[in-house]
């Protein structure tokens, strides 16, 4: 009986519970749950808030949050948060970048509201954290110059604002938007940097920023001043070199680069030379004469460039000189020759120096009078101009031969011709004394085969005046006869036909000039040891009267 009561009571309690559950079920209201994110996209390192919203503000209980990284193929639970005023929130910080994050939320329901799950997941994109891709650099400028510092950012959402700072704080007016930040400076400054802020992450926390580091500075130097250029020398001859140098550059910002510009006469400036503060202008014999212009351009490390004042180098034609006559020249001792130097080109006043066989002679003149002893000589002239860097030119060499005039003496025995063979200067005078020995007399005198009258057979002089050629003085001496010769039988003479009869003359007579060919023969007599000299003179009719001096026909007979 007791057991039955217990069963009846249990049954009644079960009915009560079922009745109560039935009553409650009939009282719950269905719900709709949605899920949203506080920001998307966000940067790695930021956090996002996931919000579950139930369409019943009176709903209580919890909301469970889940996420998927494979487009909803599988879900994982993040956690749960209580519902308040129809909303539940859950913070989430992604561990990696990507665009495959999806979130959902499930309302677990209460006694009045049924549970529900969001039908559309919320998607989240996670970008890399922003970072500086181009750091600004310190800069140095010259006075009155400006410089713009630049920095760029990468990563993030791509939407940025930026602000420049210095050692004091934010620089007024130095802000903007974009991935590139610039700031212009006109004066020196220090502690300079820029901060980029990713403005595309909404309310994600913390704010995504990137700051340049380390800080940089702007230095301002004095303005670049052009150097001055000096040519040495300023006037040259063709073939010479002028060295152009500049004063040292100490203004602006080092290091410096140099560029020379050259302008030919009547031309325009063109770049020449290398990166040097000096330049050698080397001319040649074909370099155009006239004024050449030169400018030096200096560029400093900031890019500032200045030009020197143009300087001029004058190029004169090359110095040349020639000597006339060009030779070879032949003179006799005592003669003179005037040489003349003709110079052209060069600069300023010309100076002349003559040389004879390499030794300096003469005076500073364009002429030189040569008069030397017998020998071989070489005459040259060197001309030097008066330029800052004097140029010299050497003339052609003139060969000069000076011959010695000679009076050659030939004589027979039985006398003396003094002083004998001798040399004489050109235009000089010379006297010879002709003295026969005792018992002899001067038979004949000729000068260069021309007879000279023997005025004093016992001794006389022959004088040469204004000698200009080499000559020969010939003297013949003869014995003076003491007795009359013994007549002898007439010799046999072989007649030789001649056009002009032979004429007998005394020894004192002077012969005229003979023809070029005078044949003669010596023939012995047939009967005696005597000799007969037969002189055959060949002449042309009516041209020359022949005076034949027959000195002797000696007949020698020895009788035993």
C-alpha cells in the first residue's frame, strides 16, 4: 500500500512538471541574431570587437562567438559574453595577416526567448603593420637654398595621414595624407622625424602608426662663391701652353666638382678638361690665333653651381725666322757678306742672336756682316719674342766657304823672287822683288800667262793691287853673255811651212800671247853632234804678229 502511494505521488509530480514545461514553451519568443565587427580591415597587432546583436532588447543570457579561417567549412569557438540590451561583445586580436577571417554568434536563449544563430558571418581582413620604407636623411644646404626631406610608408591599409616633428614638437604646416610625406626646410633644424598614422583601420586599437628613426638634421652653410681664374701666361704663341688655375673654394658645401668651358675665337663655349681646379690649354701649330675664352664652373655637394668670370688667352702665330741668302755662300778672304733675318709671328718685341759655328756673334739686329778668315762656316740666327713665356725660333743654317787668295811664284834658277808664293786677302796688295844672281838677268816675267815688261833686267819689282783672284807670277832668269860666240857652220834646217815668217828678236823683247796649241820639236843634225831647236808657231792669218825670240843655236864640235 505504501509503495503504491509513492508511485502515485511521482506520477503526479511528473505531470506537474510537464504541464509547467508546456506552459513555458508556449510563452518563449523566437529571436534573430546578427554579428558585426568594430572595424575591418585592421593591421596586424590591432584588436577588433565582435558584436552579437539579438533583435530582442530584453533578451538575457549569453552569446557564444565562433570563427572560421576556411570560409565557414569549419568553426571554432572563441568564447561567450553575456547579453546586455540585446548585445554581447567579444574582443579579438588576430595572430596573422590574411583576409579569410569569418565570425558568427549564437544566442543561447532564455525563458522568454528562443536561441538563434547569425545567418551571415562577419568577415575580417588583417593587413601587415605599417613600417617606414624610406627613412628621411640629414641634409646640408647653402644659404638661401631649400631642401625637402622625404619619407615613405608601406603596409597597413594604404590609407595614411602624416605629421613632421622636430626637437620642439609638431612642425606647423608639415602634415598631409598619403604614403609619401615631404617637408621643405629653409633653415637649420634638428631632431626631425615623421609619423604615419593608418586611418583605414577605423576604431581598431591601438592606433596603427609608423615613425621614422633615427631623427635627422638640416645644416645650412654659407652660399657658394665662384673662384677666380688666372691664365699663365695670358699670351702664347702657337705650339705653347697656358696653365689656367683657380683660387681655392671654401664656401658652399664640399665636396666640389669642376667643369671647364672653352671658347675659340668667333665660337661658343664647349666643355673641356676633367674634374680639376686647373686646366692646361695646349695649343698647336694649327691652333686658331686670336682670343680664347675660358670659364670654370664649380658645383658643390648641394647642387649649387657658380661660374667664374671669363678669362682670355691670346694665341699669336708661331714665331719663325729665315736667313737670306740661303747659301751656300762662297767668299774669298777679305770679302764680306751681309746676312738678313726675316722673322714673323711671335709676341711683342723680337730679339736677335746670331751664331757662327754655334758660337754667338754679332749684335741684337736683324742683320749680320760676315767677314772671316779662310775656312768653312755655318751661320744661323735665333729670334726670341717678349711674351710672358718667351718663344724662340732658329733659322735655317747657311753654309759659308771662305777661300784664301794665293799668288803662286814659279821661277827658273839664277835668281830670287821674294817673298815667293804667298797668300793675300781679298782686295789686298802685294809687291814682289825680283833679283837675278850675279852674271844673270831677268829674261821674262808673266802674270797669269800675260807678259809683263822687263824694264830693269838686273832687278825690278812687280806689284799686285786690289787682289780679287788667285794669280801666278812666273819669272825666267838667264845668264848674261860675256863673249861673242864663235861662228859655226850653218846647220841643216828642215823647213816647216808656216803662215807667218819667223822673226829674230833680242832677248829683251816681250812675246805676245800665244795660241792655245804651240807644237815644237827637237831634231838632231845628221852630220854632227849638234842640236837644232825648231819652233813651229801655228797661228791664224792676220790675227797675231809673232815675235820669236831665238835664244841660241848651239853647235858643239869636238875635234880630236
